[in-house]
């Protein structure tokens, strides 16, 4: 009986440690996603500002592409953040 209790306790502690490690990894991933989301938002704002100040036709096309690409990246990062936070928070 005592051995069984000790084994159950050990198994429970091991599961708790694994869960704690997983939560730490998720928290790190969420923090990295926040940083990337903010970086992407800044890039979108910068590209919009540059687009508004450019004259060369090729540069206009470049900034249109850059804005669209960064908006797509931003949307994907937000989706990942929402999915991960819904599962673990």
C-alpha cells in the first residue's frame, strides 16, 4: 500500500513537472509571437508612410507588395497567437 502511494505520488509529480515545462514553453512562444506581431505592425505602418511619400512608379508597386505581404504575415501571427492562447490560457 505504501509503495503504491509512493509510486502514484512520483507519477503525479512527474506529470506536474512535464506540464509545468510545457506551460513555460507555451509562455515563451506567446511572448515571441507578441514581439513578432508588434514588429509586423510597425513594418506595416512604416510601409504605409513610405508609400505615401514615394514618387517613383516602381517604388509604389514595391510598397504595395510590401504592405500586402506584411499584412498577411500579421494576420498569420495573430491567428497563431489566438489559437495558442485559447488552448493554454
